[in-house]
C-alpha cells in the first residue's frame, strides 16, 4: 500500500508444500497511467511447478558388469494413492508406466507422481536367456523441500542366465559316458548347441525360460545304442537345471553251435530202432556160443 508510482519487481520467498520455489524476478509496472486513474493496479497470475520425481533402473547380469537390454519394467502404485482432496487417484498395484531397457541396460521413469505416495518397481519380462527376478524395489516419494525441482531414485536389478546341465550316462552304472555326439534343438529344429560328451556333464547357459527344447543323440559311443530324444522345458530360475540321457549297451550275439549230428555207439533211451538192433546182435552172439559149446561137448564124448 501507498507505493510511489514506478517500476518494481517481485521475488517469491516461500511456496506451498509440494511445489518448487519460483526464484525468477517478476517485473511490475506501477507507472502513471492518466489523470482518470486514481490508483494504478497490477494483476497477473504466476504458477509454481510441482516437485517431480525421476526413477532410474539399471539392469545387468549377476556377478558381471554386462548390461542387459530388452528387459521390461513397470512402475506401480504401492498403495492407494489419494489427491489433496482425499479422493483416490489410483488403486494399489496399478501399473503407472512401463519401459524397456536399451543397449545401455537403463531406463528412466518420469511419470508425474503425487508426492507422499509409496510406489515400487518390478520386472515384467526378463531378457531372452535370463531368469526373471521376483524382487521389487519400493520407495516413498517424499517432499524434498521448495528448492529441489526433482527427487531422484536409482535402482539396480540383476538377473542370472538360465543354466542347464546335460548328462550322458550309462543306463546301468549311471556313470558319465564320453564319446557321444549330442545336439540341443529348439521346437523349430534349429541347433542351439552341440558337443561331444566327456567325463563330466555339459553346461548350457542362456536357453530361454519357458521354452521347450529337444536333446538328440547323433552318434552313440562304441558299444552303445543311440538313445531316444529327450524333451525338456527350461524353468524360470537361475538355479542349475538337470537333463539326463541314458545309453544302453549293444547286446552281444550268442556263440554259434555245430548242428551236425555225431554218431553215438551207445543205445539212446527212447530210440526203438537201435534197441532192436542190439537185441538181434545179442541173439546171434548167443546162438554162435551155444553152437560151439554143443560141438565141443560132442567131440569130447566121441573121444
């Protein structure tokens, strides 16, 4: 009140909670208008910006510095979010924003979130060849003061590649069987890995979780039969999964036997022909002995 005519400027010294202080000087022109204007007035609206939030997510492989692209994350409401008037703006677990990591493994959520609410980040889809993590990152967007334009939150998520351990074993002993030529194919028949089995299991990393694959034996070790194909589905886990293919030994042929009949001098039980021949021979022999015995007796009497 009672300001002398002239030009002035206004600077905001304090603002309402949840807003950023506008430090830009605003010029006010209160110079003389004309003789018919008893009081010079100045009327203009200025707006303050609400404090914003920026949420950065970094995605990489667990245990390494490799950054992962193609991973989808969601920014969600961690509770029922209400406005200044108390009305519910969004229900708990509402997906506010979705984004996919680029080559740098990074995304930035910049949704206009109400201050004071609790939110969380979750992984919606893992990159191909990796297990999806079930971990979530929560944060509460608290007012950081009138001089802070943007509040930042940074989170890092790590994923393990899927790991499948393939064993080629002897069906009887269960021991690892070296020398088999093996392949893993997808459902379209494309070869995704191939190797020759050794004395320890073969480890495959990066098969896509949720997909079905076929383990095929191209050639078996010497002395073994080729096994049937083994179909397996990769689970969504970073733990080691096991697939076993068992080989059976080839059957050895039985030794050959001589089927030529051999003569046998002794009579065989149940063979009537040989038995009659022996009886006839014994009868003839007895007759000859009797003849010579009678003849010898007769000569002795005559003498």
